[in-house]
C-alpha cells in the first residue's frame, strides 16, 4: 500500500504531496487536493523531509509536531490533545494498558481545546497550510467542524464561509466574538450534513472562494493525526490498537497515516496499529461494507439513508459519502492493519457515556461515546486482550464542563438560510449568497 510513497525518497525542506495511486509528486501549495493523472480516485499524502520526528519542545500544543505537518507558515498558537493512562475505565473493563487521547476541555488535565473537538486540529493546520491567500475558504459542517474553523479563522482574521444545516446551528457557539467577515449559510428544510456539502460545493465555485476539500485535504488529515503523535510520543511506543468513531473516515485514515510515519521513525517500535472504527446504527455504511468484505460501499436508496440518519444520535457520524473505497482510504487502512468495524446503537452509546463519565470524571460527546461502546464490544468479544496497548480517541469532550465554567456569550448567526430541493434536479438556491455586510448585520 505504501509502495508508491516509499519509492519517492524524501528530500527538500518543504513537505511535498505524493499520490497514493500513482506515486506522482507535487509541491505543497495552498490548494491542491487531488492528483491530476487519470486513474481511480486516490488520496494525496504528505511526505516530510525528516523521517524521524523532531519535537519542538519549546512549542506548546499542536505546534510541537510542526515538523510533520503540511504547513507553509508557523502555526497559530493553539492548544492540542492530551493523553494519559486510564485508571478508572481501564479497571472497569479489566484492561491493563488503556490510554486515552482527549480532545476538548478538561482543565485539571491541562486540556484546553476550547471548541471541544478534534476538528480544531484540522482548522489550525489547514489555516497554516493556506497562509494568507486573501481568498475565502468554504467549509461544510454538521457543527463541530464549523465551530472549530469559525473560532480559528476568527482569531487569525482569515476569510471563511461556512455551510451548516439549520438544525445544527446551536453548535456555532464561542467564548470569543466572531470576526465579522466569517459568513454562515444555513441549510433549511431539514437539510442534513450532505445537503450542506452540496451547497458548499456550489459556494466554493464562486469567484474568490475555494473548498477546504474534506478528506482530500492533507492539512485536515495530518491535523487529526496529531492525536496519534501526541499519544505515541507520550507513551514512547505506537499503540497496538486504536479506537475511534467515524463518519467521513478521515480521522481513522489520519491515525493510520500517523502510525505508519512513526513506524518509519523506528524509535517508537514497529507495531502495525490496528484500527477499530465505530459507527452509530442504524446508519453504518462503512461497517456494512467492511463486514460484507466489500471494497465499495453497498448501494442504498436515498430514502433509506435519510431514514437511518434521522435516527442517529451522534450527528458528526452521518456522512453519506465517506472516504471508504478511495485508494489510501478506510478500506485500505482496515485491510493493512487487519482492522475492525463496529455498529453501536444509541442505547449502547448512552451506557458507554455513563461508564466513561463515572469512571474518568469528565463529560464526553455522543460520538466519543460510540468509540467507548466499541471498546466495550471488543473487550466482551475478546478482540483485544487485557495486556494490549490500547489507544481510545475521545474525539470530543468537556463541553458540559466548559458550559459550567464559562458563560458562552456568542452564537454565530446565519446570513442566509437556503432551501435545497429534495429531487436531484432541483438545485439549491444559493445563487443569492449573502454579501459579507449581511453576515455582519446578522452577527451584531
Ligand atoms: C467529525 C467527528 C468524528 C468523525 O470523524 P471522521 O472524520 O469520520 O474520522 C468523530 N467524533 C467527533 C466528535 C467528530 O466531530
Ligand atoms: Zn496519481
């Protein structure tokens, strides 16, 4: 799988991009998302001049890992994930070496990611990849991504256009005022995450706008991969197992890529970190395909998909076009690591949340609860052994705690609500994209 990448010897100071499909190499710029050769869809991957990770020990948070991030300017100062060895949950599950990577707010443990999810890692790294292009980045989100990008781009005074389902607008909060140039479009008429993506694509084709590109953006993936770098450098070794809840699959792919880079470093052992990725039933397209032994997602009617998505509690896991079959994507990552996929019901997730919160003492999101529930399943089924080194990614946590500690004053208001048609041929009516002045009014 890594052959194409391995063939290309690293060199030069700046990171480069290499196509997983054909090995073609590109310089790192602000915009490139895909290869330009005519072949099946394949991810680009970052290659860095240093195969050994040099930690910037004077830096804090994400910036400690700058040597392995695809950036063109220094990272804006920002907190990062923390990792620790679990006692409470480990004891309850009979595990001897359970490690938690926590993304969010937990002051006693030094966790200060104030947007409370690992999407903040994507936002910080993407911003430093872009530099100041003067153009407007377009991001579609079910909530967490939007909040993270709005916060980071506000702080940096960079232009951003967000597209979020109207039902998820409550997620657009901040402790800081938003920059008036951050533009928010809401997708009404029960629009979901996929509708927001469709509208976002149209917005990004406008003059002066460009798309953040989802899984195809190496900045987003390598940003999320910081969770594995953080945990492995703290532990001194690559874990045997990695548990995460997935929707697009980007975080899972990112974790895999980070673990493979650490293997090449060789100071962190040679474990081929096994991916354990979880989805929230009844919407489990990747788990269904993987368990059927398929490299492609199984065909599903859009009516059925909508019905399933409506029942899912963990909204961030409802991506209808996950990065499963793309070369270098979830199917390849699971195959390469002999990984597993899990289906977790809302009820199991709720129970797992209760167990985590009572044993570790911090609230976690519904998505993170799905990962905990998958770990519980794996323990019961003997998929992991008591002495295995297990990394549990709590992708979002501490929001309840943050709301108790702070008065959250700011909510980003939509400049416009667009109403996409249900049928394929009725296009979203987003030609009327609001001028920045409308956003400013709505903000004030
Ligand atoms: C986005 C998100 C996920 C899933 O991320 P993938 O991109 O599918 O890996 C999991 N948990 C939380 C809290 C998220 O916001
Ligand atoms: Zn290619």
